[in-house]
């Protein structure tokens, strides 16, 4: 008898576990965000959204590379429960579009019942929209724009009687003058870590007249202009950079700047808030930001849609997901992100907001205006296999830094071209 | 309703069943699945589903110079680490095999690196190795030596990683050897002393032959672990600078989760599996011969 009772209890437990999924009646959304300043703005506001709509929103957040991995593996299994996610249009846009993982947003945007006129999609600049458009349809809402800038230490510049460099010659001169390793100050830092370095190297490449890919020709990082750019970047970081730069991505560069160990840093425009935050930065009161300096072939630093937000095609609640997307990318939240965190949001009208004009850093705003007409809309090769191509090109950057620009850069660049072309061919893009 | 007599009769199967199912789902299935993936080309970048290509992916991987470089590094890392750990572990074990004051305290201290989390160890060592402000260069400079770039230089990155591995895993070798030394029977020592053998002769002709099986066991266990080291390399260098610390495991990780070429990653993992398997097989054979 006793044993029968035990068996009964066991069966009951199994049934209870199986039935457990059925209890949830409330609408829920699963949202994946990146560990980005914008997430810090959005996350606390979600409780308010839940209260207004009665929808439960489960948020997860990951580092950018982990996010790509998480999204890819989940989508690839075709059993994803994700509804809305942050995405990097230039890094994974083509991959996700090709595999059919983004929901096509154009039908939603054209439907006035789903998209109220007050949302004003026309607020996004045509160049931003083109970055998230595949075959004439929009798949992602642009969220954040970034361009490469020069961060510099105002106190050191003042003491040395220097102005922010306007071109590469002045950049090197300033780095040389301020380079003082005995006192723990290095002239300049920029990313040197294999794949991560490629995006910040891109503006140097463009300003030397080089590019990553030429339509119909494939990779062109072995042109004389590109090789000059590799050599310049390597020499600059080897001579005036901190030791260990080949292991540095943005996080390590930011840390040495915040610790007061470098005089200049070229990277994306989103870090100013962190550099000026006295709880994180020793040099919070002495940070300036300037336009990326011009090269021998003029000035066209990258200016890109770094982040967007999309609805998963595998979502079971697409309408609910789209509603959340509209809310999360609304003008109100964009203004809040700019005022509170100094994030450079993709909507154009936010720059005219009185609150933003009062609070936003005037130097950074100035670079935004100047970069508008000259910026290049990409900071990495535009292709599906971006990750592997970045590693191949990054290897040339590492070699150049390690040899102070004197190694066989041309040979390494040729190898990178072969690799990238092979990847383009495999994906049917060449 | 389950018949209680059915439970009674099959109790031998029913009780271990959850554990068996767990092993089947969590271990056997992934291994078989990886093996089957290795015969396909599955590249998300091309947007195509996995396609069976026989041994084609194997050929492509074998032609890839990055694969051979990673293979070489994996062996370099493993032999350097396990070699140093074996020698240092033996020295420590011989010291701790004697009776002296504070022995238990030292034993406890030795255990500490073993119980720390590898990722935390990695992050801490990154700071030690930091070329400008790190402890390692401060120590070198205080001794009047040239500062090094440690993990930031292609030539020193593997030895620097090996140093971390030695710091973490020598205690395990020490413990294994210590257990072996403690289990040796005292008779051969007594008769050797009666015959007038000196300390070195006793060590070389009696201790070493008797602990060889234990040394080999330690080496196999540690080598298998070292071959598939992933955590400290990933947290400390992610395979860099350039590809200078990319071992097979890191390469497979890059292939699958950065390049989304799952078929190729499966092939690399298959080779890693093969190396580990054949290594343990080889050393087991040696051990058997040692016994005979």
C-alpha cells in the first residue's frame, strides 16, 4: 500500500511539472539587450511600460559579442522564444537578414493602425535608414549612431601649449610631445586587439585614401594607400602607445585613459559620459573631445548606426513585440538617453530638443554637426562573414604594431585580401 | 497506474535510470552530434542549412595553416605546463613527505589556487601582467631586471599563460605524488639502508621506480586537462595578441561562435578529442609496462 502511495505521488509531481507551462496567462515578452549605455537608460523605464500595458517584459542583457552568439545560436536552432532584441546592423545585419531572423518591419511601418503618426519614422536620416534596409525593406529601427572622435586631456594640452590636432602630422607631433612614459603618460592609445581594432582603424584607412572592399573587385586592403595607413597606425601605437596595446579593445583603452595614463585616444563617440564621470575617471574634469584629424587624403571618419532594435521573425507575439519596439525607440526615450547619458541617438529631431541643447556636451555636438556631411556609413567591411574578415584584417594591424610598421605589411595585407575574398565568394558576395 | 511489483522487479534498472539518461543526454548525444556535424559544411554566413560533404571539411581544416599553428601551440602549452608541474610537484611532495613544523599550514596554503575560480584567476593575472602598472613588472624592476610585456607579446604570451597554469595546478600534482609517497611500503627502504645505500641512491633506485605509476597517472590527468585549457586563455588573451595564444579549443570556439562555421569547429574538436584519447591510451600502456 505504502509503495503504491509513493508511485502515485511521483505521477502527480510529473503531471504538475508538465502542466506548469499552462498557468501563465499574462502576455509576456522576452527582450535581449546589449550592455550599452542605452540599456542603462531603458531598463529602469520598463516597469512603467509593464504597468501601462499589462505586458510582462523579461529582460536579459549581454556583452556585445556574447549577444551576437546568443542570438545566433538561438535563432539557428529555430526554437527561439525571443521577441525583441538589440542588434548591430553592420556586424550581423547581413547574416541575420540572409538567414531570415529579422521580421520585416516595412509592412508595420506603412500600416497607420500599427504605427501612429506621432512615432514619426521620417525622423531618422536617410543614411541611417539605408544601413538597416535590405532589398528595399526596413528590418531594424536605428537606435544609436557613433562616429570616430579624438578624446584628449585638456590639462596636458594646455600645459604643452597645444591645440587639438587637425591632421595626422599634428597628431603625431602632439603624441610625441606628450609622450612621457617615465611619468606614466603615453602619447596616444587606440585599439590594437586583432578583430576589435579594425573598426577604429577604419577612419585612418579612409583618411589615407584606402577602403575595405570595392564593389565588384573584392577586398582592397592591399593598395598602397591601405598599406601606408597600416604602417602609420602601427608606428604611432608602437612609438607613442602604452605597452601591451595589441591586447587592448575599447574597455582597456578606456581604462588607461580614465587612469590618466594617456594623453589622447581615438575611438567611438559614445564613451565621453564614462570619461567625464568622476566616480569612474581620475581625469573627469580634464577631458576634451575633438573631430577625428584629417589624413593625407582629406577627412572622412566613419559615422555609423552602431546599434538598432529588431523584432524576431520567430516571435509568437509579433504585434506585442512591435508595440514594445515603438515604445523603446520613441523620441521621449531618445531625448532622455541624450540628456542623462550623453548617448548619440539616431533620431535627428532630438538634437533640436531644448533639454538636449542645454545639457549635451557642446564639443561632442560640434563633432556631430561636422561629421554629418563627411562621414562614411561603415566602419568595417560590409559583408556577411564580418567576424572572420575582421580577424584577418586585424592580423595586419597587429603585425604593424609589433614591427613598428616595418614588417612585411604588404605581404600580410595580400594574405588578408585573399582570406576576405574567399569569405565573400563563399557567401556569394563576390 | 504503475504496478508496484513492476517497480520491485526492475528496481535495478529504475534507480540508476535518471543518471543514465542524464549522461546520455548531456554527454553521449553532444559527442555523437559533434561527430556527425564534422561531416557537414554548415556556414551560417552563406545562409544555407548544414550539408553533408563527407570528409571535405576534414580536408579543408587540415589545409588551414591556422589549424596547424593552433595544434602546435596546444602541444607547446601542454608539455611546458605539465613538465614544469611534474618536476615542481615532485619537489614539493618530497619536502612535504617529511615531518616538520608548520607542514599542515603549508599544505593548506598549497590548496588555495586549486579551489579558486579559473575566470577570477585569469582576471587577476591580467592585472599582474599589466606592463605599466602590474605587479609582475614591478617585481622585475625591483630586482633590477628588464620589464617584460608578458601576455602582450607574441613571444612571451604562451610561457606567461603556462606560468598561471603552473601556479594553479602544481598543488594538484603535489597532492597526487604525496598520496603516492605515503602509500609506499617501508621495507625496501630499510633493506637499502642496511645495505648501505646513500640518500640519492635510495631516491633514484627505490622511490622513483615505485612512484612511476603514480607520476604517470598525474601526468595523464593533468595533460588531458591542459590540452583542453580554455578558461584562462579566453579571459586573459582571447587567443591574442594576433593569434599567438590561439590553441585548438580557442580556435574551435572562434570558428563556431565568431565565424559561425559549425562543421569546421566540429572537425577541430574531433581532432582535440582524438589527441586526448590517444594520449591517455598511450600513457596507460606505458603504465602497464611499468607494472610488468
